[in-house]
C-alpha cells in the first residue's frame, strides 16, 4: 500500500501545473494559526486512505503563501476560505468544502 503524503505548494507555477493536469488533484488550504484548520486537517488525514492512492494531494500554508492562495481562488473560481479543500478534475474545481464539511469520504465518493 502506498502511503499518502502531502506535496507542498510553494511556487505559483505549481498552480498552473495542477490546472493543466488531467485527472484528479486535491488542494488543502491550511491556516497554521487556526485550531479549526488544524482539526480539519487531522480529521481528513485520518480518513484519506479512502481516496485513490494515485490522487496527488497538495498542501498550501496560506499564511506563508497568501499570494498563492489568492491565485488558487482566482484560477479555480472559488471563494477563499480556510481551511478549504478543492477537488480538481481536468483543470476545473468539481468540489470545494471548508471547515467541518471537509470529508475524505465525500471526495473519495466523487472520484470513484
């Protein structure tokens, strides 16, 4: 079994790569200053084994990379929230959720 792990988004070019990628990708936007965000991330990680292992999981520290967070909102036409998870398919955001609505099971059901 492949262990799931985050790929950190630290460069605006990565957003373009996600936009141009075929198939599914996930972006988790996390506020390192927010306990709700930390709880949502922890809960998501407990269940992320339900997501197909070939799905890239991207992690954005939106405090450090606020400009990239804004770029993601603009690129994928979503309202900025934190914490927030975006499911991208073929360059389009097909699901976005924030706070307690973030669910690995819901994402897995959408992908499968």
